[in-house]
C-alpha cells in the first residue's frame, strides 16, 4: 500500500509540475523598443494635469547629452484599445481612476519579461501624488528591465575578450559587432561602426594614487581622460585628439560595479583642432585588491541624431 501511495504522489507531483510549465508557456515573449514606455490612460487625462505629471517623471531630460532628450519615450494608449499585441510591451504604466489609492509593481502580467506599474486613486490629485511619491522607484524599475533586456541581446553574440583578460586581468562582455581598434597592453580602444558614426569603448588602468576622493575629483577625472585622449584617441587631422568639452560641466555621482565603489562621470567630449563632439559616460572602478583604478568609458560619435540609446 505504501508503494502505491508513493507512486500516486510521484505522478501527482509530475502533473502539478507539468501544469506549472504549461501555465508559464501561456505568456508570450514581451517586445518593445528600448526605453519606450506604454502609458495606459484616456486621452483627456493625458492632455491634462495627470499627463503632465507622468511626463515630469518619465520624460525628464537626461543630463550629459549634447541636446535635451527624454529619459523614456512615451506611447499613450487609451484603455479601450489596450489589448492583444499592445499588452506585450516590456514596460507598461497603467492609470486607474476611482480605485483605492496606491502604486503596485507587478511582473509578467501579459508577457515575459515585463514590468507593469499600476497607479490608482479616487481623484486626479491622488494619481499625481502617487506619481510624485514613487517617481524614483518607477524610473529604476523601468530602467532595470531595459538594462536586463540589453544585456540579454548582448549575450547572444559575445566577443572573445581573452586578450583583455590576459593584459588587464578583467573580463567585460560586449558584442561581436565591436572590434578592438587599439591594444596598447594597458589600454584598449574598442569600436563599432553605425550608420551615423561610431560607438566606442575605452578600457584602461590607473595607479591607485591617480585619483583621490575630494572636492577636485571631477577635475582629476577630466585631467586623466584628456591625457588618455591625447595619447590614444587621435582625431581626423594631424595633431587633433579627443578632449573633454570645457563649456559643459560634467555630471558626477557614485555607484557600485562588480561590488566595487565606482566614480561615474557623464559629459561631452570634443576633438581639439576638429569639429567633432558627442557624449561620454566614464566609470572609474576602485580595485583595492590590485591597488589600481580600472576605467571603462563609453563615448558616441553620432552627429545629427538622438544619442540617448547609444549612451544607455
């Protein structure tokens, strides 16, 4: 009798596992252009104060670009047309009036991976207050899933970074669409051609005493990247090279990369003696164990087009 019970239990376990798998398969893959949010609310609210509050959260200009570009592109969708393939977007913000005040963050409602944020309230002011109170979490939630999506796409075709591992003692994942344009043992310039120009990465190391956290840290970073530009990033004409744009004060913050304290600097680069410029984002990673700083910088040259997604 005990053997029969065990057999039945095993079958039931297989059936329950099978049901779980089949339920998961009901959800189709999500889709959507990077950094594009579907906002579900009626046209009148979109044109009024609620729409303005949403734009104040999701469409604030990104600091560090040559021209104003919104953090996210917003596609407003009236509730009566929000169905079928439209519900499969990766990032969705729904506004629900006449319901209990609150903001709910939900995963994989209509597709996967997907983030759906529902903001509800009895009045328009309730909605506006909820958007203001939860602005940073809303931004980080949407930004987080977009980063994961970009990383998933990158992993589809990874460049073999063995030479970087051997010379710098670190590993970095980037697509095979890039090529190593310059390898100077402790400095790498990695490039990718695009229709309007190039996307670029620089990776190099600095002595541990090269940067000090004090009131002049931004000036120190600018001085270092200007010396690197002069030594390694030549421009189109003789004697031209990349420098940091003096008229644009870089934006500085601190973050964590690979569990290490990191100095993040965003700004504009240009080329001395040439008419070229664009945005850069620079990460100086504190590698205490190896008594050094590892600097990884991305910069874009894409004149006359938007650059938000390139920097992202």
